[in-house]
């Protein structure tokens, strides 16, 4: 019987190896991850994340789970919006990578943010009870899990009935001409920037390749529905460079 494999960028690796390889990537870039996001996107990732939290519309009293949220970008935005609505935030960040979580904890201390709990855990087997959270968010993380279908089923499991699922991820460019320009940038320039700023060209080559291997908008929407989530909707950002997928546990 042949050994099961999983994609790691454009490579096929033994299924059991992918989790460790992804951990190595993010441990390598953790200290400069937020700076690299700014450089890679000219700050546009901040607009995308703002749009995500605006669409989520978190309310006072919600229990929110942000998966693969290590450095806290989404969690900090949720906390700020909840407080702007006169309530207290209750947010858990769950990430498989301790180095990324460490960056988030460091940033939280700098901000004086105490409403966030930081938990090391796997998106495919979350360490939380059934029907526990009002909202589940994941930004630029789900393409890195070994079994996307398992992560989606876990999202449904931990959501309360009536709970909201919202994913922000790189997707398939749908503007003619922009796709070729974006490919050229991703595969030629992005790894070079990673080498200069994060001293890790290979990790950023993987990140570019992982984006290309991720399912396009319609297929990912179908996967969300297959996991048992309902009312799936898609919003493209920047011509489909990124996309948000929203769904509910009913």
C-alpha cells in the first residue's frame, strides 16, 4: 500500500510530515511575520483584516475563537470592535505554533490587552468542547492545515447553534491580466523579499506555492457546505487575491 501524501507547496510529502514542516516555516518567520505582511502587501492585508472583522460584526457577550491567529491581528481587532460597542471582549486565539503565539502574547503585553486567551492547539482537533463559541475566525491559516475538511468539521463542532464561521484566505484572482502580474510577483519577488527581510527565502516560496494549491472560491465554498455549515457566502477582495467565506452553524 502506498503511503498517503499531502501537499507542501508544490511538493508532495508524507502526510505525517506536513504538520512539522509547516511548524518549521512559521517558527522561522515568526519574529518578522507582521513586518513581512506589510512589505508583501503594501499594508493591504490590514484593510482585508478590517473588512473581515467588520463583516463578522462581533457583539458584546460573544465568545470568539480565532484559529491560526498566532500574532493576534484578528483578535486585537475583534476586541477593539466589541469595546467600541460598549462591551467586554472574550477571545481565544488557538495556534499550533508556539513561536507565533509568543509573538501574540508579546504584542498583547505591549498593548495592555488582557481579554485574549492564548492556546496552543491543532485546527484539526481543537481542545475545546462542542457548541462553545459564538464565532470562529481563521485568517490566512486554513491552507496550511493537512486536512482542510477535518478543520472545517472542527469549526462546526465548536460553534454554538447560530454561530458564525468566517475565513479570510488568499484565493484565485478573477481579474484578467492581474493573475499573471500576481503570479510573477509571488514566485519571483516574494521569495527574494523573504530572503532579505526574514532571512528565509524558502519559507516564503512555500507560502506562495501554498496559495496556488488552495482551492478556488467556489470549491472552498462547497467544502464548507460539505462540513455541515450553512448559508455559505463569498466576498472577493482585491480582485480575488484574497476572499472571505462566511457560513453559519444552524
